C-alpha cells in the first residue's frame, strides 16, 4: 500500500482549520464556505476522489447546521 503524502498533507489542512484563529473567529457562513472551498480544491487537485469529496461536504453541512444550533 502506497501512502500519498500530498493527500495526507491536504487532509491535515482540513483538520487544521479547527485550530486556525481566523477560521474560528469567522461567521458560521464563512466557515461553511471555507470548508466547501477547501473540499473543492482538494478534489480539483486530484488529492481526494468523489466519495471523499462527498464526505467532506457532508461534514461541512453538518458542522454548519451544528453551529447554527
């Protein structure tokens, strides 16, 4: 099994958002848009496949709904 370091780094960027002060201080809408944009970028770069992209976008939707209460 080969490990794609670019994919690992990309997914680390996704989870690093949780600790990014600019991301944390953004509005729920801005955080949602940031998550979607990052997921789109990862897919366009070929670092994630369609299924992984769908999982990230579903996580973005769930996080947005949770943040709105």
